[in-house]
């Protein structure tokens, strides 16, 4: 009986993931679980774009610039997560907090994409960016 219960508990995350893939995030009648799932889905998409851009940019830098960039990116992620914890602290303990925190991280990641894209495509002679060589 314990083995059966353990197997069923292991299947719960798979079931929840399958359910979240079917959620229509454009619907106006979503419950909080569905809103959380949609926020998570949006964050994963933005985070994937950010990770790809970071890899592209990092690959174009020489070793000293790459090390600086990777340290800056690591610090930026830590800042983003702490900043979003701070910004959403008013909802801490509430069911909406997870969604609000995820939306904050999504917005900050989207802004970071714009910043890094500017670094990747800065014009020659622009001393405000560290263009890859």
C-alpha cells in the first residue's frame, strides 16, 4: 500500500504539469492556480530568451570581458530576485504572492534582454557599451 501511495505522489507533478499545459492564459476566468501557471509559463519563455542572449553575448567576448560579464549577470540575477522579493513583500503570505513575484521577475528579465541586446548591437564608437569584438 505504501508503494502505491508513493507512486501516486510521484505522479502528481506530472499531472499538474499536464494540466498547466492545457490552461488558456488568455481567458479572463482563471483561478489563482491557473494564474500562477500562466505567470510561470511566461517567465520560463522570457528566461529562455535571456539565457540564449547571455550565451550569445558571452561567446563573443574575450576571456577578461567574459568573466566580467558572467559576474555581472550572476549579480544581476541575485539583484532581480531580491528586488522582486522586496517589491512583492506587500503580498507575502497571500495566495497572489507567487504570481506577483514571478511577474516581477519576468518584467525585469524582459528589461535585461533590452539592455543586453543593446550591448550586442551597439554602434561602433559608442563608449557607453562594451561591444563584443
